[in-house]
C-alpha cells in the first residue's frame, strides 16, 4: 500500500518523494527508519502535536508489559482513516495470564470501529467445523511452559495438527505471538500455529510478529496497524523459507 494525500498528513509533493524513497529501501532499512522516526518524535514533540506525529509513523506501534494491559493506550495509536469493505473477521486468542485476551479485545474493537464484522473468541470456544469457511483469521497467543500452547488453546492446536484437518486455501490469516525472551522456546506457540495454518493452505496477510510482554524492554510492533491497513486488500504476504 502506498501513501497518498487522503491517508496521510503529507502534501502531494511529499507523498511522491516518500513513495519514491520507500521503493528503494530494503526491509531492514525500512525498519531502521521507522524506529528512528518514532524515537525522534518521543524526544522532540509536545503534547499538542504528538497525535499528528503518531500518524506519520503509523507503521510502528510500541507495546510494553504495562502498555499491553491499557486499552486506552492502544486505541490512541490509530492508523490513518481507511474505508473498510465489510470483511468477516475472526479473532481467536490463546491466553494463560490474560495478556493475549486483552490484546485480542483491543484489536477486535478497532476492527469493529472501522466497519468489519468481527467474531472474538478464545480458541477453546471456537467451533472448528466452520474454520474452512472463514475469510480472515487472526491468532493472538502466548506460550506456556516449555514452548506449549496455553491451556485454552490445546484443542485448537490438536485440530490443526490432525491428519483430517481441512484445507484452508480460502482463509487469510496472521499471527501475533506473545512471549518471554528469557525462555528457550520464545513465542513457540505462535510460531507453531503460524506454520500449521500455512501448511493447511491458508494465506498469510502479514508475517507473524513476536512480542515481548514480560521483559521490561519494549518491542516495537506494527502488527495491528499493518493488518488493519491490509485487510481491505486481497494481497497476501508470502514467506520464503
């Protein structure tokens, strides 16, 4: 998706220059630039223009342990105005301590705000017999123990692993994985479900993002914003392995 004058605060000339520059950048250069802009805005902005600059750096939102539990904080960091095309979205979460559930609630609220039809459930509540009929499926899950899914996600994972699991080639998906980097199997449950869905033929909208929630160090993640901007489009993200 390209910037234009309707989805950004930039002039037509600035939009052209920015789009031309972005086309020449590698993925690592884009990540560095977005982090630089975010850091610079934190250092130099006043309260009066903070909201405007947050829009300018919409590609990155910052999640920390404290901020992840704050619905108000997350909803203040909104992406530019877009027109939803009434997608049917299912958000499933696997949560042991509640962090994944709260983020799923926040994400679902944002999707509903812009006009999508959203179903939010924990993985153990979801009727898997309907999974092949889904349009967009978003998974938010933590990792428990030694790389295991949370208790309320076990049945869903076993369903996807079963030899009789359905073909999901009409389903688009993405995964937000939560974890503690001090553990050997960091975000393993999210990594596993990402691969399981891909192996069943589902098409990735946005590559998986692994988020540190337990450590004090923050992890920059544009997952929510990227998905909200990509949902109206049929484009999918392919991962070369």
